[in-house]
C-alpha cells in the first residue's frame, strides 16, 4: 500500500474517532429547560428558608404613644 494511502486511511480513522468523541451541544430549548429547572429549585429553596425564618422570628412589640390623659 502506498504511503499516501496509509496517511489517508490514518487521517480518516483519526477524524472518525475525533468526531465520535465530540458531544452534541444542547439546543436552546434544552438549555432553557435546564436553567428553568435550576431557577425553580433555587426559588423553592429560598421560599422555604424565608418561611422558616418568618416562623422563627418574634415580632418586636410596637410601643404605643403615651396618652396625655394618663399623665394626670
């Protein structure tokens, strides 16, 4: 087999191997769905945290203005 045929066959084999190793990039819809899922999970986590903190918080008493009638 001539040397140029060997190089051609070797180049083709390397190209096929390289292309088969490439991963298809996700489409816009796939990226959008993935980002949407991550955002929804984070929002749910934040809501749960905020609800927990609100339930644990003790409201501070609001001082009532003094009544001038009580001063007598």
